[in-house]
C-alpha cells in the first residue's frame, strides 16, 4: 500500500512539472501578446502617430491583463498542491525506509542513504526554506520577474488609460495581486505552516461522515449569498419608480443603462449588504421563527458538536466577506461611472440608519420583560398601564426608522435621472415613500406577529351575550420582540397569552388574516396610511403642475385624507372596500380636474400616489402571513395554470388529454 501510494504521488509530481512548464510558457506568450497589443493601440499613441495604429476599445485594453493573471493564478494553485505533496511524499518515504533499512551500496561513500530517499534529497536543493542558496535566489528571481512584469504592465496600462479605467484597474488588479502574492508566500516560504494547518484540519475531519448530517437548514449558502432576500423583490421597484416619475415630470431623456446601474448599486449591492448584516445579527431569532423556511434568511446549522460550530463560523464569515465585497463592488461601479461620492454617501446613509436600527433592536431585546405587560400570561392579565413606557418609545422609534430606506431608494432613482434633489418631485416623493414604507413595514409586522401564535377558541361575555374570540397562545420569541407585541395589542378583539402547552396546539395563526376585520381607527398602520395619502396629495399637485395642470393643494389634501380615513374604516367583505376605493378615486379625479385640462395625463398621474398606498393597504388587509410569504410560489402556480389553459385551448381538449 505504501509503495503504491508513493508511486502514484511521484507520477503526480512528474505530471505537475510538465503542466507547470507548459503554463509558464503560455504566461510568457500572453504577457508578450498584451504588450504587443498595447504598443499598437491608438489610445497610447500621440495624435501625430496615429496613422498606423489600431483602434482597440479601452474596455478590452483594461481587461487584457486578466488573462495572464488567470494563468499565473493557475500556476500558483498547482504550486500549492505541489508543496503539500512534497511533505506527504517525504512522510511516505520515511515509512518505506522501515521496510528497506539497507543503505544503497553505491552511496556508502557519502553515507548510509536508504532506498525511498529521492524526494528527501531533492528537497535539500529545491525548498525555499533551507535549500541551496543558488536555487533559492534563482526561484525568487523567477517569481519576482513574472510578478514584476505583470504588475508593471498592468500599472502602465492603467495609468495610460486614465480616468475611471485607471481607478477600476488599480483596485481590481491590485486586490488580485495582493491575494496572489500572499498565496505564493504561503506555498513557498510558509509551506511548512500551511501543511501543518491542512494536516490538522484533515485529522479533525477524516473520521466524520462524508455527507454532513448537520447541514444548514433552509436555503443553501450559495443561494443566499447570490440573493439574500428574494422575498423583498417589491422594494426593487422604488428606484425605477423615482427615476421614471422624475423623467416623466421634468421631460428629461431616459437613459436606461443609468437606471439599471442605479438599481444594481442600490439594491443588489448596498441594500443586500445591509440585509446580510441584519441577518447576521438576527441569525438565532430568524432560525427560531415559525416560518423560517419561507423567510429564506441566512442558513443555520443545528447542533453543538465542534464541526457544527465551525460550520456556523464559516457561514457567518462567508456572509461577512460577501457583504464587504458587495460594498467594494458598489464603490468600484461608482468609480467606473464617475459617481464615487454619491455611492459613498449612499453607503454612509444606509449603514448609519442601520446602526441606529440595530442599536434599538438590541436595546429592545436585551431587556424585553416589560414588553410582556398588557399581554395575557396564563390566566392573569396585567392592566395596560403596566406596559413599559420605555418599551413603547423604543418600538415607536423603530417604526419611524424603517421608512427611511424607502425614501433613500426613491431619492437614488431621482438622482440617477439627473433631477436635482431639491426639486419638489424629489422632496415630496421622498416624504411620500417614507410614510408609505412605514405603513408597508407595520402591515408586514402585524401579520408576522400572528405567525408566532397558535390558535385556540375561547368564550367571553360582552353585553350579557356569549361570544367567540380568537385565543392566541404566543410563543416566547414573540414576547422577546416588543415592537411586534405592541402592534398585536392594537387588535382589540384578540386575546394573547403565553402558550401553556409549549406549542402543543396544532393550528398556528400564520394562515389567519389578522386585519380582515376593522382594526382600531388610530392603529399605527392606519396613521401611516393616512400620512402617505396626505403627502401623496402634495406630490400629486407637483406632478400635475409639471405637466401643465393646476389644482389647489388644500383640495387634493382634503380628498386624500378623507379617502384614506374612509377606506381604513371599511370592514370586510372586500367588495365594499373596493367599491369605496373606486368612489374615492372618482372624487380624487374630480378634484384634480378643471375643464381646460380634461384628458391630460396629469389627472391620471395624480391618482398614482393615493392608488399605490391604498392598493397596498387593502392587499395586506385581505391576506395572511402565509399568503405574504407564499406569494412568489402562488404567482408561479397561477402563471402555470394560465399557460396550461392557453395550451389546452390551442391544441383542443381531446389532444390535451393525450399529451398532458
């Protein structure tokens, strides 16, 4: 077994030497090709010498060093494997010499050198730690020349290209160069430490199952890192919304690539990084959530063994690294587009607000016992006056903070359109999206609060009559989130108490539409809805005036506020609510219309803020937390059924029966 292992390792070493030589030759050829292309590029020629040059795109020139960089990285990967193989072969040789102790006769003049000593002899020359001085000098010279030529050529290209290309190349290639140098050092001068670390890691893992039984729950880590929160897709519409409204109202020219860049930087990079930080801090709470799988947050590994703990560290470290890389990528794209300052300001605002939010959440969760005041615990219900004022204040501050993200998204779209942020469309739109965001989050949270409960049925007397009421047994996780408890207490017809059976009730309340019936008129989500409609009237006036229409602000504000209050007072069924919404919409158009501007788009545009807020409000009132989280799945099912219906109508019922 030892002899076979030794033979295969030696064969791998010979193959590696051939591959390394071939790749090194290819690297030299590629570096020469890049230098040749650069020497013929018109971008690097003086104006009077551009007759015999080639017009090569600057983007191609900026990306040219990536190919030799990839070959250098491949050589280094092979070198790291070779360094580990070297230590292993020497260990096998030491073991083989126990079975062949007789020294080689021809080498007796030098000393008692036993068979299976070839690799040990070679390393006396080739190792950079203690090999021959000449070999170490030559090997170091080869590495320095290769890295120096590549680095020098890349810097020369970056400096001559200038502008955003220079910044992007220096940042991108500089980071890759640092990683390459560090890995080269680990495979050469630090090979011994690297092998010890790898061997210890293998020692700890070798007796464990190949398939990890404590795999992270929920999504895969790769899926999460690619898109942290797919359920928040609705928030991706605010940047395009701000952009399109600004372009339409100011008659600016739409540049779609600018809009795409703004969405990528704002949503996919900056806000996704913010979500990753939030998920890291709320990791344990998210995992214990009754609907953790549907929420699709950061994966969590259960267990208390050392391997699971290391896996948790890997998950947190991977998410943290990708979070930082997202921010670096945002700055990189901003530098390439010439908006570095704007991207840095956006990152600063998002994470400043994030720090404030996380601080309040930490303070809230640190001492959540007062939040249980006013919540029925077993059969004892403390009076509402026992509710801690500090907890209510913290919860209120959290509510006020959550709307700022929506306003920032809207302003990012306005900025991308080129409209000044001091424009009335920007300021009024930001205020509207701020209150809309508060309403959106509070409605989401009140539905989320129901998912922590399990439902029974209790009886109570009211005005001398026996009535049925929902008796919700709250899990401990809910009692640790006062900002949700305070919201749930606003639903007066619900009695909440701690679950005395520790979740033994089979039916959870996630499928229950908590806002199906009329809620207290001064509930926080109602107040936020009214505020959004009131500010939406102010925004509608700006939209009308920018398109040639005119209307009194007071008239629009009155209709917006009256309409929103009326809609929030409507109760189930949905038909009445929709009817009332249509009536108020008609009143809105009537208020916005004067005879000279009838038929202009300004009248229709003026309804958009109120209609958006009202449609969102009504949607939440008619659905449960399960509906909210299963919306993408339900939408896919609906689209699939629609496609089947179209296909069936096209091919005919009889053919459909044969092919379905």
